[in-house]
C-alpha cells in the first residue's frame, strides 16, 4: 500500500522545527530562539533515527535552521511521511529510507533528519524532516532550496512548477521501494499513481488514522471503517452495471446476425427437403433398373469370389517377399586416431582432457575445467568493472555539463566543484579496478593457452587419449557386430517363407487370369440377354413388328386425335 504525505513546519501556525524534530526523534531539544524546552524522551515507538548532511548534534542542526529564518511566518522545515512495506525486515527498511534520503540530499542539498517508528508493528513508517536551505560543510545557504521557491520565482529561473518536484519525490519513493521489495524476494509492488491514472475504475479508500485504526483493531466499528467496507460492494455494483451494459450492446450487435442465421437455416431446410424428394425419385428409378440386372449379378457372384481369392493370394506372396529381404545396418563412423589429439576431437577425449591435473604453480595443480571456469569468472568481473567505470564516466560528464551556480553563490559553486572532484576520483578508482580485472583475465587466458599446449605436447596424455579413442571405436564395432548377427538371424528365419512365396507366384497368376476370363465371358452373356429382352418388349409394344422393319417403312408418324379442321385453300 502506497502512502506519502508532504507537510511543512510554519511559524504562522505556531510550530517550530525544534519541537517537530524532538517529537520525531524522542529526544530533549531546547529552542534557543524561544527558550522553550521540548522533552519527548519518554516517547515510545522510535526504533531508529539518522542524520544526513550534518555532522553535529540534532539540537544544533534545528537551532541553526531556526536562526537562519528571520520572518515571523517563515517555513523552517519540510516533512516527508512515508509508509514502509511490512514485507521488509528492519535492516531492509533502514536501507530503503537511507537510499531515499541520499537522493533528496543530492537533489536539493538540504540536511535531513529521519525518525523511523513502529518498525515491528502493523504500521511501520518514517518521518523525514528536511531543512528549507541547502547545507554544505555545516553552513546554511543564504538562499533557500529550489523546492521551496514559489512557482513565480521558479518560472523566472526557467524551472517547472513546484508540483513537479513533489511528483518526482513520490515517484522515486515508489521506485526505491519496489527495487527493495524485488531484492527481498517479495512479489508485492506499490504505485505512486492514482487509481484513475492506473486505469482502475473503483473508488479509493480513505485513510483511517491512528485513532480509528486502533478502534477497528479492538472490534469497534467506526464511520471511516464502514465507508471502506462499503467500497467492495460499490465496486461489485459498478462491475455488474458495466457487464449489463456490455451484454446489452452485444445483444444489439448479435440480433441482426441471429435473424440472418435463422433465415439461412430456413433456406437450408427447404433445399434439403427438395433434394430429399429428388433423391427419392432417383432411388425409385434406380430400384427399377437394378431389378433388370439382379439375376446377372447373382450369376457372376461365384466368379468375382474367385477373383478376390486370387488377389488376396498375390498380396500374401508380396508381403512374404518383403519380410524375407533383410536390410544391412549402416556401418559405424569410427573416430580416427591421429598422433596429436587436439581439443574438440571427440566428446570422450574432451571430457578426459578437462579432468587431467595440470601443474600451474609449485605444489599446486588445477584441471583444465577449473582453469576454464576461473577464466570465465575473470572475464565477467572485467566486464562488470568496465560497466562501473562507464557509469562513473557518465556521472562525471553530467556534472561537467550541468551549469555552474551563479558567481555570488560561493558555497554552491564550491559544492559543485567538490562533486566533480569526487566523480573524477571515483572514475579513477573504477578504471583501476577494471585494469586489474582485465589483467587477471589476460593472465588466466594465457594459462589456458599454455595448458592446451602442454596437453598437446605431453606424450603420456596423448597416449591416454588414444587409448580412450580406441576403446570407443572397439565399443562401436561390438555394437555393429551385434546388429549384424540380429540381421543374419532374421534372414535365416525368413528363408522358408521366401521359398514358399516363389512357389506360389505362378499359381496365383494362373488363377487370376482364369478368373478374369470367366468374368469377361459372363459380362458378354449378360449384355446379350439385356439386348434380347429390350427387343422382345419393343415387339410387344409395336404389334409383333421389329423396330428395324418399321424404320425401313417410315411408319413413325403419330395419328391425330379428333376430326381434321379445314383450313381452306392453301396459299
């Protein structure tokens, strides 16, 4: 859960930075300006406190901050109140707050006082109190920090409105917190943006406060707690309403499609009914035609059975022939054995080379695999050192490009020069580290080369590697011989079937030829019977006269029914 609030300590409201610091740190601070003593030493819940940008005491810091302001309505301090993720441990919370404070210190140059409260409870939080003026080497600047300037003054100096500074502070706190949560192995993340900016359509919960939260923990319902408990119901109602609107819109879109689909279904039903009627008429005609050739098919049934038996016999013979033909297995690819066996010759020799101990120093040996590993580690360290040096170089370039403060801001100019000097010293240190890492990597690379050369030139090592290759080739040959034995055995077992197939092949061809000849004769007889039957029906229909005789006489004219009408004389 993200929470950050920014407040100011103003004299016009009767507040002072000394009282605020004493309360948040649980200490006793005497205000030199007013003479009041703020004693909060009996306060509980202060688990950790820190100072950034100030080497002295806390009381001295805030008395100096009060003395630097002359106006009776001046702002003497700014407070950032942040909620700490409960998933972090106490050291991780301290590290998170320290990182954020150093970012504020570097951005605005102010001194920072931190009080961390209730770190072991359900509500861990921190109060970050900053001065309103930059502090360098224990001295307060005569000009306030840019974050305290009004929007009018910031516009005159070419700066964006103060709202952007506060938004940047909120964003950086969320970024630092998420980074710390990721390092802690937690999947929880926070977001500084509002729900509307995140695209989440639901009302936001209200802050309970310490009193209401304590009452809720005791089981006493409060007005703010009741409002927060209503939020899930409101959200569920909004989701239901959105779903109903979506369903209505979808129904409006689907209605024309549903009507078109119904019309298409009716059309298909009509077409199917018409096709069914056509199919019924065709089936009736087919049954009439099948009745004429039924006897012919029954007579040819025995012949077709003989043809099928001959075909099945030929297929059986072909299958037996295929089973009796053995296939030779591929011969193994043997590994050659040269005089010098280099790296990469075979998998077995490479593994053996990596396990051979090599003398690298007096009384110290390492294997080739260990040397490869250390060379890889040295290479990674060199790369990381190069990245660190590159970041330091970019930081120095940013500081050098950054415009220098005005000539009358002596302390700011000195601080700017100090930052540049520190960046240059950091760059020199990082470059030295990269040079050392690069030298270590080159040293291990040379050791790799020497180890490879030693393995290639040592006769005992080469003899050992040749023995490994010969054993590997012998194993390959043994596996090949075993496969050959299996194939020879299969060939011998298939020999009787192959002989039987050769003996049955002529008989099968003879049976098939006879069956085909009988089928062709049966088909010729069937056609002759059909032709005779057709001529007989034609003679019965035409008065025992053949169609050929009527065609020769030309007597195919139809007789006209009814009396002939007289059309008068012809033209």
